[in-house]
């Protein structure tokens, strides 16, 4: 069963915490509580030698008896670490009645808080939870992180802590401060390992602080391709830009899984457009980008797929350059490439297709401007964006210009996402197949001889939906 847990780091200094049990397990918990400055009380008939030492040194208090509910009086937290299941249950239920959070060692279902596996580097702590479901996994992860995180991380945190108020005073504006931190960290600890010794690092930090805040922040816009939905298809540059951003302006097409990779405290603005939106939606996006960049913020304009493939990235870049805003473009994996790969359809193939065309045809005007004679040629692949609403017209034009009715197609809905569907058929029955399977946007149409390869080559998600055999269709 899944238990949603709220992660928190508690300040227990001077706060009473009850530990029921006096064995080796209890002793380990007591040690951690003391390290956090808690006032530990132990209730147990017998004590482990380590605990006896602590009692003698007056670092913990001890009641030498079995658990009784009054022992919880005044406690903020309780830990049940006895070797008797009935006692542990009694502690859990008495704590529940008193609204004291309780952890029962090795019993997630009785616990109202869990103790995470922890990696510590000075003030930096990484706490890992598997929701109680797989403590082994959490432990394993901890071992990996122990290797990964350098000892100097603690020194680094202490350094920043020491100069915290000076840094705040010098750089009162949060985005400005963040940028300064990034620059200093890039120099001092590019991979979170201190590159200099602590004294040198401190000198560098002070020098950087002295020079800080003299230049005014210059805003920027980065057009970032977010790919088709699978976060694994983001580029490293895209990830970096999303982590550096003050503001993220995104489309409806950008998947929640991708958005979850962005910095948590970046401001997010959804400018999702739907077909049929008023014309000025794009103007509104331009105005939003300009406003934030001019205020000195780092803006990421996050777009599904690639910004320059049917994403109006070109217009946005023109607009921003005309207004003298610093810009960058990070390409993304466009829907045609992603859908083809995830459906097992090679876009070109020595035996079937020597060229690919990316086209869109979502309005009458765009349909009329296309060169249908060229599009109907054989041995080429068409990748049609935003085509779900115009399949009927698409079929009519292609057939009229000579494309064979038996040309295979693959229609890929939600390509690369867990809910991906691939619908197969031929040009002759294209709109009917889409209707029968109730295909919704976002979907990409791949038309051409290669589309038939989805049947033998598919590897991701559900098997492709092929048309029922002609005989069965006739009988139905
Ligand atoms: N810039 C985007 C395209 C935006 S136009 C890119 O490079 O991919 C929107 C169209 O892209 C949709 O109508 C659909 O045809 C296609 N599309 C985008 N993401 C898709 C996905 N995950 N699966 C299928 N089609 C997708």
C-alpha cells in the first residue's frame, strides 16, 4: 500500500523525545537524537551499557520500568524500540491518542513518522525514504550517495552559512543572489567538490562578494525544446537551463514529468494554446517573455518537441532580438523523430523511403499552400503534425494526386509517454481508423511504406492497433 509522506527536517534542540526500549537498537536511535540536541528520555526496565554511560553522564534521563502512557507527557516525538511487539503497539496507540508523532522501529504501518536513511556532510543532509516499502532500496541508494558526495560539501555549506547575512545584505534581490551563488559555485566547486582548500575558498568567496551587485542583472530568454514527453529525452542543456531559470513559460504540450525536472521555486506560467484560441495568444506570449526578461530575470521558454519545428520559435526569436533581449536556443527532440523511434518506424529505409517531409496541415490555408503533387510521390515518408482534425482532406488530396490507397500509415498518439497508442492502417481507411480508435491530440501521422514496419519492429508500450482483417470487417 502506498503512503504519501511529508518530508521534513525537525529542529529538536531542547525538546523532549521519548524512547521506549533500552537495547542496542534504542541506543542507536538515542545517539541520533542527541546529535540533534533533543532531550532524550528512555523508559525501559533494563539498559544497554552504552545507554548506562549516557545516564551516568546525565546526557539522558531514564525511568527503569515498563512503558506507561504518562511517559509520553510533554514529548514532541516518540520512538518505540522495544523487542516486544505488544509494548511497541501500546506506545504507538498511546502516542496517537496524545498526538505525539511516533516511530515504531521496523513497523511502518504502526509509525506516524519514518526515519530516513541519511547521508551527512556537515550541515548538508540527504535523507532518503522509500515510503516504508523498500528500506533495502533506500539503504542501497545511501551507499551510492556516500561515494558520490564529497566530504568538502560540508565545508562548503559551513562557508556559505558563515557569510550568509553579508551575502544577503549585499545581494538583497533573490534572482540576483541566485545568479551570484551559481557563478561562485561554478568557480569554487564546479562538481560540488571544493577545488581549493577552505581558506582559499573563503578568500575567493569574499572577493566575489566585494565585486557583487555592481553590474545590474541582465535578463535573458532561452527557447528550450522539451521533447515529446519522456523526460529521458531532454538534453543536458535543456535540464541546465530549466534549473537556472527564474521563470518558465511553457506550453500545454510540455509533459508534467518534464516540468517536474525544473527548479521547484521557478515561477511557472502556462501559456498553453488550443486550436481556435484568439489570434492574439502569440502576442500575449511575446509580451510575457519581454516583461520578465526586462525585469532582469532568466526566462526559459519551454516548448514541446523542438522550438523551431512548428513551435513558432522563429517568431519569438525575431521578436526578442528586435527588442534587444539576449537569447539562446536549445533544440529538442521533435515529435516526428520521437514518435517514429518509439513506434518502431524508421523514417528512412534503404528499401522504402529516401526522404522525409515534416508538414503541418491544420488549417485550410496551410492545406492549400502545400505542393500535393510532390507530397503524393512514392518512396518518401510524410510526418504530419497537427493533422488529427484534417485527415479526411489529407486523404482526398493525396489520393487525387496519385498516392496509392494501400499506402500504410501509423498514427501515434501521446508518443513516448506511458499512454502511447499506435494506430495502423492504409491511406484508404485513414480517417475511419482514427475515428474508430477515437484518436486525440497530440498525435502524429506517419504516412509511407515505412509505417508498416511498426508491426514487426514496435518495442515500446502497447502493441500497435492494426485494422481488423478485411474478411472480418466485411462480415461485421
Ligand atoms: N514543436 C513541436 C510541435 C508542435 S505542433 C515538436 O517539435 O514536436 C503540435 C503537434 O506536434 C501535435 O499536434 C502533434 O502532431 C505533434 N506532437 C507533439 N508531441 C507529440 C507526442 N508526444 N505524440 C504525438 N504527437 C506529438
